[in-house]
């Protein structure tokens, strides 16, 4: 299964925001809801794209 960010999301410094997920198992794909607890999904393969904003300047 896969899911992507499609709604406005509040930005807070230090908070990870999932942007896109693709998860699956050896048996089949999974239906996935994009949320902060994507690491707890019972799967054995996946890819996640996330972003975390900081209030500190980058070097």
C-alpha cells in the first residue's frame, strides 16, 4: 500500500512529518494511512519520505 500527504499539516520545529509511504509484506500490499506511527505498521518492506524542520540555521 502507499499513502501521501494530501492535507494541510501544521509544522512544528523538531516534529517529523511523513510525506509519502509505501509499505508491504511478502504476501501482499497493505492499506496504509499516513500518520506519525508508520513505524509500527506490521510489514517487512517499505520506504518512507519524511521532513523535520528546525529553528536553528543550517551550516
